[in-house]
C-alpha cells in the first residue's frame, strides 16, 4: 500500500505516513495511519519516526471530525497476534464514534482483571531500567 502496489483508498499522506480507509470498516470513516518505514509493532518503530506518526494521527482525526461531523473517536493499535494484529505492519486505527453507535470503550476489548495488586504491578514495571 505504501508503495502503491496494492490498491488502497488513500485519504492523507505526508513524508512519514499514509492514511487509508480500512477495507473492513467498523464505522463510517474508519481509517488506518500507516508508517512508511516498516515496523511490525510500536516497539519496532524507530524513535525518530514516532513523532511524525502520532502527528498524523492527530491531524487525520481532526480532518475526519470535520468531514464527517463525528462526535468522538476510539483510537488504538492491535499490537501482536494475541491482540488481533493480522497485518504484520504497524497501523493505528482511528474509528469515528457517534451517540448510540453500539460500540464500547477500549475497556471492552478484554476482561482479564489482574490477581495481583496495582502496587505489585507498578513495582514490576518500575524495576525495569530504561
């Protein structure tokens, strides 16, 4: 899609990204922001490309809001197989939301509450040196 070898309905493009309409939209105007550099997940995206990708997310969200009179958005990434990532190239979904559209919050994606305390989890995370 980035090299335009596979057809995609491109609605925005800049030096770092393209934005295409999802071919299996969950709502009118469901768009994916795709970095032009190959990265399977957010962890593979070079640091110098992160800003450009998320600036495109912000800009395209604003464009969709105006073009389609959207109430709100759900924005997210399926990161890896377990999360449902099918295409092995990072892409950020921007899904327009309207009152009574039948969708839920990001919290409805999984229901697997931890058995350890929030403090125990925080301690594990803080123990990693970066």
